[in-house]
């Protein structure tokens, strides 16, 4: 079984990384990703 990479799937569909927020990551870790921050 392969682990799904949902964020990469969204990027592949044309959604900018800045529009993707990792809600399951603590807010203090989000600035260290290549994705959006909320």
C-alpha cells in the first residue's frame, strides 16, 4: 500500500502551494513548510 500525498495531488491539479494549508500540523510548524500558513 502506498501512502497518499494529498498535498502533492492538489499541486498536480494546479492549486498553488500558498493556497494549501496543513491543518493537521501545529501552527508553529506551518511556516517551515513550502505551503500556506493560516
